[in-house]
C-alpha cells in the first residue's frame, strides 16, 4: 500500500472517526523545519537509522490504550548517548518535538506523539554495561529488556524486580513508569531501585545523577550536596532522555514456594486484613491479590475461553510467595503465612496450587503452562485486543471501599443498559507496597479497540471510576503529572481534587520551563497560556 493510501486508510479507521492531522501552530514541527531536521538527523545518525516514511512512522501511532492514534513525522534510532545529544540539539534548533520510546508496551498513550515531531526509538541501545555481583547492582542501556537482563543476573545468583508486564518490556521505561510488581511489598516499586543514571537534557547537555555524578562507585551514597536523582522520577521523557541507568539487584532465593488462600465470599472485607497480616511479617518476597477475572484472563487464549473459565475459579485469591535457602525454610514461612491469614480472615481456605486442574485443557497446571502464556503472548492483549487501566495508592484498609466505588461507577454509568460493562471486562488487582504501609489498586478494563463505542465507553467509565477513588482519598500513582501539567480544565480542578497538589504541579511546570526552554520534550502544554494544547486530530 502506498503512503497516501495508507494514510487515508488510517484516517478512516480512527476510532473517533476524525482524520489524523498534525498540528501546525506557527512554532513547532513546521514542514520546512522538519525537512531540515530530517536531513541533519540522517547525517548525524546515518541514513539507515532515520526515516520519515509513513509506512515506518505509522508503526508507532498506537499502543494498547484507547488514546487516539497519531504518528511521528520522523523516527530516529540512536545508538549512543552522542546520538541522543545530536537529536536534542537538532530538535532545539528547528523546534521539533521529541518523544522517547522504549519498547512501546504502554497502556496510557505515553509514546504516542500528540503533535508529531521526532520519535526517539531507544531499542538499539541494548547493552548491559555492568553487573556488579559483590555490590549487587547493574548498569544498562534503555533498550535492555527484562528477559535479557534477568537471564544474565540469574546466572550470577541475582535477580531484578519482576515487571507487571511482558518480559520484552524495556527495563528503563518500565522503571520510569513506576514498575509496581508483586515484589513491591518487600522491595518497593521500580523507582525505588534507581541508584543513578545518565540523561541527555532537552538542550543537549549530558547530566549524571547518583554517586557517579562525582566519580564515586555506585555502591556509595549520593552526594555531596542535594541528591538530584528524584529529578527524573516519573518524568517519563518530559525532562530529557535516559541513556544509561544503574539499578539495585537482589539475591535470588534457592527455593521458592507459594500458598494460595482462596475465598468465594461476596464481601471484600477480609482481603485487606489478610494482605496486611502477611506484609507486616516481612517473610514473603511476593504478595498480591487477584480477582477470579484475572485468573481466567491469565490462562485463556481467547475471550470465549476466558468467559468460560472465570466463573469456575474462586472469587478471591491472595498469592504470597516465600523464598529461602532450603525447602524447610520455605515450608515454615508458608505455614506462618497461613496461620497469620486465618487469624484475621477465617473465611479463607487454602488451595494446593500443584494439583489444580486446568479446566480448559483437562490437565494439571504447571510451570510450562504459565511459561507459555507469559512468554508467547501478552496477557492484556489476548482476550479482547487491549485494555485500559485505572490506578491509585492508599492505605490497604481503604482500598476495599475504593474498589467497591470504582466498580459501581464503572458498571453503572448513566445511559442505557448497552453502556454497562459486564463483569468479565473488569479485573481488580491489589498490591501491598512497602510492607503494607500502602496499597496499590489496579483496575483493568478489557476492551475491543476496533469498536468505537467500546473505547469511548471505557474512557467515560474509567474517568468515573477514578473520580470515585479520588473521593475516597486515593492518590494518583507516580509520574502522571508529567502528562497533565498545565492541562486546562484539569489544572483548574487540581486544587479541588487534591488541595495540596496545585503548588506541586506549578513547581514542576516551572522546572520544565527552565530545563526545556523550547518546549520540545514530551510537549503537552503551551508555555504562553500554561494550558494543554488542543488535541492533534
């Protein structure tokens, strides 16, 4: 298909039925400047690593979310920090937007450039620079995947934190998004594991954060002076592009064992006490809650199979995983977990995971079954093509009420019965964080991206569910403000929804204007009006 025909086809398929038109605002991404930037990028990186062909750029136009698709004008694949410096300097010279891209496994539209510009695909920079076994840290490039790094760390008796995503996700990108995984209860979220980094700032300067900023070994404490590592936490490309990151590693236990408390209770009141009891013992390496909807989606290959499996599983699952240097140690830890759970939540029973029948195939569940589904396919895409996620942080005790209100808001939207979500399109996941001090709630809605009504209903339902969580005091997770800073109506409501967040967002915006004076990095708002620019439709 030729470029023009492909572009026409894309416009006709756009879910909100509006043609894709890149914004022309008089300053950024002007056609004549794009042409100059394209030629200079080819000279700097090599012709094979830069393209403005619609057949190439369209591959970056969509992710797993319901965010309307939009493609970059130019795709560049840097191979080094020096290449990224060149990209930033060229982008500043010609006022071209820059959007970083790890592996594209995103669910919030964060790698979709709203106004086009240059998309910086970091997958060439996939070097594992260093693995320090004694001090338990690694230094990697932004193109390194979890599967790649975990393979090398396990050879040395170490492990990194597991992602709650596919194994081929970029480690750096996932960490920058927060990386809440089932290990968050013991080890914290991904952002907590950053020791240091190398970043190319928006104007092309290279900055090193962490102990190496003053030439020390990464095992040292940061300093002297203020620790600026938090500068990039949750920024997701709005403050520059990470070209190298140093992360903590942890010992990999010789033996692991899990116990699986289950319940068919209609109530959710026993979930938080069970999670808290296990978390505060600090004897598990993983701890999480899954709804039966998740279990059906984990194991099913199709939506039809998922719908059949979901009602066959118990309603509630708590999954604590213990680890140790011997089988006896893990057995004792599992026994303690079971006693702690029954002491606060006697409604739970315990399932022997090794003998659970795989109802869909009539055989025993095992490692091979899970390996197949986690390695060979992506869970969130398998049953309906995509999903959208709502999330928040709060005390574990409050998550039950938050979940109930979010579920009610999602399934009882204003309108006809056709607008209501069915139960098999929604799944709840609770994750204790920091030994149960806080909890994370993930609220997944499985959707069909090819259905405009389904996508728009998802957006409406998600906003209603998130509003319900805010009313209960839930906080927005991590770096979301990197997206909404300066947004017109949302910015005006921040003081009402989060009374203490207005000054924070204003301060972040002011920092952005200092470090990115030409407003090229992950551009979302206009410096003159301090408001979100119109959507690029």
